[in-house]
C-alpha cells in the first residue's frame, strides 16, 4: 500500500521539507505492517530501507557476548 497520508510532515527528519518533496518521498514508500515480535532487521545486517513507525513500538536490541539479549531502546 502506498503512503497516502500527510503524516510525513510530522516526522522530525522531514519537517523542513516542502510538500512537493514530501509527496515524492510518499510516492516511493510503502506501508508495511509487522506482527508483534517480528524481526525487522538482524544485528550486523545491512539495511536497505528507512522505516518510519506510524503506530506501535519497536524494540532495538543486541546479543551480548554471553548470548543474552540486551535491549538498547524502545522506539
């Protein structure tokens, strides 16, 4: 599903952009819904997308040297 809403202008990294630029970014983007506890990106994996959280939370974590999960932040 394409990004249709004008919510991008409220995302801090996009607030200084004009509407035409926001529209271009929106045309390039897609909404994706992730189920609870889904892995979006693995540690040390190279990302190829920008994710904007519209609703919900994302846990950012890493694995410690002894194998435990260390939560870095909740977005």
